């Protein structure tokens, strides 16, 4: 059975030696453009042109010519070989510059009336043209022009007329109407008419109406403060005229009970003109002699009165002011007549912030002296004395900064800590120390559970994690195989269990392999491979055990040899599979297999994967299921692509994949 190629074959300009094309007794039922075969019936090569099968001939073997009505061909009998065919006119008569070939195959002489060669005609546009013998010149009218030819023989007459339009002849326009016209592209009037106009207009004041005829003049009269002005561009401006006003002034000094006249109000009309003035006579008081006495007296508790007492004939009256102190804040007293003393009581209560400013610039100047106790109040949970300097004398008040600096490096015992309940206090200061009263990991706060009696010490202010604390364990024992404690790590030393290296740095032990220090095995390769001196490897496999086991080198080799048998996979070229995609473009269908997909398992480098394409469809007369076919195989990254000419269906073909190594 023939080998099937499902993609183009490129010989790269190499020879195809001793090739034989397909032999058939008749044309195939179908073909593709360019397909060829050898027809054994006609012994000819045939090709398909996209519609029909055509024969490729050997060339012209003989020529046979036949004379026509006007042409004689030589030779006009069957001739072979290199043939030259000569053609001559067969007309009777003699050809010349004054004869022409008539339809009866005769050279005829021109009539005397026709004995000219050409004449020239020109126009405004297009230049000139040569009109030859027997040619026809047509004169046609354009828009609005009509041409007419008349006569039955020479001479002929051509009339060129301007077409009539729909306009009625006549005069248009009058003293009461203006003419209107429509003009087309050729300048003709295609419509004419008139539009009536009015030659007068009217003016009215709402009562009287006057008609202004054409040619009359309208005069605008003004009165009072109204003015009218006529200016360019047919403009009439009417406005309020300027008014000249003269102001006068007068002075007067009325005494007690004297009078003067003042303007009380003005009246205006709708246009803003003053229409009336109302005046009023004003009388001054007859007596202004008033006297007042300002006195001070004690009022109620912590209260002082200031009294203004009126006397005299004037219109004044008595008045008073009461000053009130504040209990425990401001005290008012009257130490002498006419005096009010404002001060602090012996016991002062300040309900808000007290700010003391020392303006002397000296730190030794006393700004506030307290003779008794400084009480912040029974409910002053948020009250503080702020902005104090650190103390310098023995009896100076201590500040937080002074205390914090004084206790740096000191441990402050704060009580017990329940490690089973949660994380330690997050607002602790440096040095705060707690004793673990209940074992636990603080809800995951501690990586290693704390035991009762352990100490935790804050290393930072507001500790947020385990690293911000130091843990002091209560009792650490010497470590044994069953007891967690302290101990040392060492290697056994030289011998059959050697092969480790050990070093310490800052309390950390570093352990590594020291294979190079082991003695060299003296056994031969043959002894090792035949099991006389086996090599062992540690393994952990989950087939039958979860414990560490050992495996011999020979068993490991057997396993590796057996694994080579399963290094390939068959993948159906079916785009419905997760590991396969397909795309069709330009008459080509490409199936792409992801070699790294779990269903393939051949890694991410497709250049290490061999591929063989086989037919998976139903056997036919030209191909059987399982036959190897040849397609275009391409590789990129983990993708292996198989390209076909045409559109094979999903599952028609499969690809056998095998990995050749790294």
C-alpha cells in the first residue's frame, strides 16, 4: 500500500531520480488544480486545471492552411518541420494612394467628389479635430440650444436656435411692485414676476394716528426735560435732558429751647421728578444740667455693686452694675470706700487647664507658689501636670522621662501571665516582667508553649510579637533520648559511620556531609554488580511502608531499565482533548499537543520528543488503520504541532510520542 503524505514535500531544488508518475487508464473522478497522471490509453500526460482534465501535447507536428476571402496563405497544404506561413491580400486591381479595398475584394478608385483626405474643425474647448473621408461630424446643442439640419441634397442647412423658456414676454415692475427673476447656469431667465411694496407707514400715540407717505418727513417735537437727536445710519435718539440745579447752604446754632427747620420727607412722580417737600420744626431741650454720683458698695457673698446715682434737672436716671466672683476661683472684696479688690481665694479650684508662663527668662524665678496641697480632684482620671522640666533638687517633682531613664536596664515585676488565655499585654514598657501562671502558647502567639514558672521580659515598649520578648525557662534539664533539654551535638568520629562534618559558631552547630574523608572502596566493578559487595541507598517509598528503607544498586538499575519501557505515549489528534488544540488557516489544519500536560508527561522541551503520525480512521482501499503517514511536524517549547493540507476530522489521526532523553 502506498505511503501517505498529508503535507507538501519540499525537495529544496534536489533531483527526483528515476521517478514515475501515477499510471491510470482514464481520468480520476476528481482532482485538485495542478494534479498530473499518465494516461495509459492515450499514452499522454494529463493535468487538472481546476475544472477539467487536460492533455499535455508533444507540440505542433504539421501545419495545414486554407485561403480565405481576402487572404491567400502559402503554403496551403500539409507541411511538416520548420514551417513559415506567408499571408497576402487576394483582391483584384492595383493598390495605390488613391484606391481603397471594397467589400467585393476589389481595389477601387475614389469618386471625384470624395477625393479629399481630411478637413479640420475647431471649437472653443477641445482644440481642433481632423475629419477624414467618409467620417461624420455631428453638431449637437447643449442646455437651452437646439440644432436642426434640413435639405435633401447639397447644400444642407444647419440651424442653431436658443430654446424658449417659460417666461412670458413683457415688462416687469412698477411704482408699487418690484420685479423678481430666476436665472439658470446659461444666463437665461427661466422665471419672472413681481412683488408688491408699501409706499407709506403710520405713526400713533394711542389716540391719534397719522400716515407718513413716501417722501414725507417726520418731525419729532420735544418738551420739558425731553430731548431728541438724529444721527447717522437712520438713528433717532430720545432721552432725558440734563437739569441744572443750584444748591444753597445756611447755618444756625439753636440754644436751649431753640428751634430749627429740617426736611422731613420728599414726594416724587413716576418719572422720578420731585413734586413736593415736607418740612418740620425741631425744638431743642430747655435744660441739660444733669449730675451723677458713682459709688461702690458690698453686695451679697463674693459680690460688689457699682451704682450710678442721677441728680439735677436733666432727663437722666439711676443705674447700677453688679460684679460677681466665682466660688473657689475669683474673690471680690471692698477694702476701702470706692475700691473693689479682685483676687484668688485661699483655696482655688481649676476645672480645666492651668497654664503658667514665666516671662522673666530665668529658670529660678518663681512663677507659681502653692501654700497648701495641689489637688487634681477626686474624678481627675485624665488630668496631668504637663511640660515640666526634669528635677534637679531633692524636693523637685519627678517627670515620666526622668523616671523612665532612671529605671532603664531594671526589671519591673508586673505579676502573673496566663499563657493559656491569649497573648501578653501589648502596652508593656521595657523591663516589665511577668511569671507564667498557666501553661500555653498564648493562642499561637508563642512558637514554643510556655510552662508554669517561666518568665517573660519585655525588650521593647508596646511589644507586638514573640521577638519583642525574652523568655527565661524555669528548669531546663540535660537532654536525653526522651527528655527535651540542653546538650551538645557531635559526630561519632572516624570509622564505618563517618562522613559528617561539624562546626560551631556563636552557639550554632553546622552539620554537613563529608564524603571526601571516607576511605576508597577497594572492590571491583564486577563484584559490586554481581551482588558480592552491594551498594545501598536510603529511600522512602509509600507503596508498602512510610518508614525509611534501603535499596541496592542492582535493584535500582533494574527499576531504571524497566522505566524506559514506559517513556512513550499515543495521543489522538482530537481538539476536544485537554492536551490538544487545533487551528485551520490558508488550507492547512494544525493540531498542537502540549507535551508538558499531565495526560502526556513528556516534559517542557518538545525537541526531545520523537513523533510518528498514524492513521486512526476506518481502513479504505488506499490506507489502513494504523498505517504511518507523513505530515509536517513542528516543535516550539513544550508544543509539538502536526500540520495537514486540508481539514481532517478530530480523531482521524494519532501521533506516537517518545522522549529520547535530556
